[in-house]
């Protein structure tokens, strides 16, 4: 009989790392569950009557600045 030591495969390694990461996130997030305040003032604006709703917010302006070449 041959005695073989079990090898750790990549699939097992990544599955274990993913499980450990998910448990760490859950342990951190669950005890201190708080309500989140709105991120931007644009979310609080009333919706237009005729549809649309695009708002040039600071976030969008910052994104456009990153796309300049």
C-alpha cells in the first residue's frame, strides 16, 4: 500500500479563502448594522415631470475629469 499525503489544490485553497473572507465581512458588518445616510444631494432632488432625471452631480463631474486625455 502506498501512503499518499493529500495535496492542497487551488480550488480548495480559493474556496477556503473565499469562505474565510465572507465570514470576516459578516462578522464585521452584522454587529454594527447602522442605517446609511444618502451619499449625495442629487438623490434628494425631486424627479422631473417629463421623465429624464439626469443630474450633473459632483461625482459625474469628477468622473468626466478622469476621462480627459
